[in-house]
């Protein structure tokens, strides 16, 4: 028949559902247009290596969805009513770099409720105020269009040190290294602190970008699960008895993707373990200022300084979430010896950071109080969107579905029994105009439940309501099968 079936099997999902999802996805992509003849039950059972009953069940499910139809004496065909999905497909695999690429592609898709990308709303960016800062630099054109400093523009490093001071961190401008976004800082840390083949600790789930970098540099992740208060330290202690990790990557302030805010006592114990076992804690504080109910959390770096453990922590952040991602301005703060290693690597591989023009404008924007004013304006909006998402989940989700309740950031972590195969819910939702991020993309290893991330920063209350309602319909329909 010319149709080959490639299955992504897992032990949690019935085989007939894998087969049905394979055909459903290929129909949605337009690979199997209306009228395409499908393999006979006998032929497909032989190819897949299963029973005819399994194929009958898969075809029955596709018929119930109106995607295929059987004609007595002729065979089984893709239904004339089956049409390719208008939205872009996520793809076949869950590699972090591919998922990140698809997430950024989806932000440009129209007629889509985008609950997938953890980003600020471009409609709320302070374009005019920032543009005024750029205009003010015109007399300095000769300076700002050069290469700039390896460490970053001095004006921006001063502004960032003042910003860090507001978070409770004592930071001299000479201790701040400006990077091209947060990912470059994370890549510098991985290259400086570990060699290929060595092990590093991380929370599970964790930031997609880190998993991509670990794969690139051939580092081995050791996952530490989370509970409501932070990393489960009994698991960490057990890992430390058997391994010698180079560092521990953590997102204690509005964790991405769960939205959790780690408790201070858990962080103190984490610091004590780092001191006792001699590993570095790498803190990602990109979301720390996006606090909706309380004052922003005390960064781990500030806590370490108070406890005399500052040499154990590297602090990473960026302006992507709190200001505008297109500036590509990140920064890190580290003990002197580590900072020298980061700077040497930065100098060899990247020469300089973000364009000096944008660095100078960002410095002026921060120091004149515009960032503080911007956050004052947008935080209530993001809080209302967070509330709208949580209310929609409470109204529409069936029993058995659970979710986090973030106090800040842009992410909500949803968990449910494993009703769908890998990527199946994501693809079905996308075909119905709703984008989510599959939970497996954030995990080193799958667990018994299935998960997905919902983001509320760039979607209004109506879109959040409609998106959750559609997801709930899909889940309820699968519960009844």
C-alpha cells in the first residue's frame, strides 16, 4: 500500500492507540489526504506484528473521530471530511532543541490559543520608553556601534548591580558578566564547570534550554524530583553517596515549568549539602521579579552571602522575561575565581556580548526607573491572567487532573493519568487551535503520570478560558474510551 507505520511505543498506552495516533497525525499533516486507501487489517497486523483485533480497535477509534471510513468490498479510506490541520506540527521527537524551535515558531501562528510559550506579552512591551533611551544615545553613535567590552558595557554592569542590590544581593559591578541572553550564561557555566561525560544535578522537571545544552556538551543529568517546597533532599543525599556531580542547576524562584517557589529552609539545607560535598549551585533567577502575591523571593545567592556560603553559588538571570527577549541581555554573578574562568571562555568563543547600543539603552532604562515602572504596570495584568487560568482549570478539568498554583512566573504544571501516548494530547490540541508544551520535554525520564505545561503570560483571559475548555474536552473524551 505504500504506507509504513512507525510507532513510538511506551508501556503506559495500549498499542491500538499508538496506531490510531500515528494515522491521526499523518492525516492532520496532509501526508494521507482524503481518499487515501489504508492497509487492510490483515496486512497492517502483519507489518506491526500484532493481532487483527488491535488493528480493528485502532480503525474503530479513527472511524469514531470521522477520520476514516470503510467501504464494503473496496477497503478502508481516509474520509473526505478529514482535512490537514492549519497549524504547524510539533514534529516527531521530543529533543529539547526541537521543542524550543517549535515553541518559537508557534508564537507567530495566528488563530491559535498559545499556552505553550513562557514569555511576556509583546503587546505590553515598553516600546516607546525604550526607544527614547535609544534616541538619547545618538550623539554617542561612534562608541555604541563598536565591539564593546568583553565583560559588558560598564554602564549596564552598574545598573545590573543596583538591580541585584534591590533583590538583596551585594554585587560590585566588576563581579557582573553580561551575556547574550540567559542561555549563553548557562552554556558558559556548563563549559567551565564540567567536562564531557561528567555528571550534573538538576531538578525534574527542569528548564528545556538546560537539557539541550547538556546534550550538546555531553554531560550526564542526575535528576532530583520536586515536592511542594522544593527539591527532595533525601533523593539528593542518596545521589551524592554514589556520584560526584560537578554542579547543581536550580530555579528556586517561580520554577520553570512548575511555577513553584522553594521554601527558604529547603534552600538553606541545599546550601549546606553543597558546602559539605563541594559542588557549585547554579541559580537561575530569570523569573524572580515576576511575583504576584508576595514580595519577590530572596535569591539563593543572597541567602548564601548571609550564611557565608557565597563561594558555592553562581547567579544567572536575564532581561528576557521582565523586559523584552529581543534585547538578548543576560548576566551572571559568580565568585572571583569562577568569574575569571567564565570571562576567559567568553572572550575566546564570543568576543563580546549583546550590541553595546542595546546595553547602553538598557542601562539607562533601568537606572531612570523605567523597569520598575514597567513591572508595576504589567504585574497586575499577569496576575489576572494567572487567576483566569487557574479558574478555568477549576471549572473545566475533570477529576484526576491536578495542577500547580504559581505565585509568580509564567508557568503552570498540569498532571493527569497517562491517558494519551507521547505527544498525542499535544498534537490533538494543536489540531484544535490550542498549543501546550508536552511535559516529557522537561523530563530526563518519564514517570507513571503524564504532564504538560500551560503558560499564561502572552494569552488573554478569553484565550485561556477557551484553551483550557478545549483541553478538558479532549481529556474527558479519552476518559470515556
